[in-house]
């Protein structure tokens, strides 16, 4: 089983295939894990599409392949788009990060990303419900 973490999603894929730095997923898994849709023109999210590179020939049977047997090497496409990808030594846990350009544009607004935390009674509170007001967040750990 492969665990994939992207943004605030964690998905598990028993039929995904990983070899070294390659992560092979089908179209449904890619969409569920990342929100990107695999279309003939490439990986798309809204109006933005990242084209798939053309197949390489003359470099061995599988050298440079991005699409194989109905699956896409998502890690290769993620890197091609300038986004970071990391995985553990066994290639069972993968994290698809957000590139520096996207982080910079998010930080330009000085608006903290939304998150939710429970209070002492277990009620969930979202940061976004306090937009426009000053918020003081105190953290503590016993360790």
C-alpha cells in the first residue's frame, strides 16, 4: 500500500506502483489524491493544464516514459512542474509539495492558511471563521 500526502489530503493506494523515484497511478487515483484531472492535453486543474512530455524513443524500452499501461508517473510530472516530491526509502510514503512560486504568492497576502483545531470540549474551530479579526494562537507541548 502506498500513502500519498498532498495539501491537506492523505490517500492510500493498494494498487499504486512505486519504483525508486517513480510513482505510477491511474487517472482516478491522481484526481482523488491531488484534485488534478488527467486529460489528453495533460494534467489539468481548472483552466490550468500541464502538458505531458512526448514519449522518448531510442533510449531503451522504458527510458523517459511518463505514461505506461494506463498509468502516469505522477512524481515525474510533479517534478517537471517545479513542485517538490519526497518519499521514504521504501517508496511507500510520498509527499507532493507546493512549489516556492505558489508559496510566495500565498504569503504575499499575509493571510494564514486555514486550519481547524478542537477546543478543550472537543468543538472544532476554524481559523477562517475569524477572518478580519485579530487572533492570538498560543501553543504548548508537554514534551
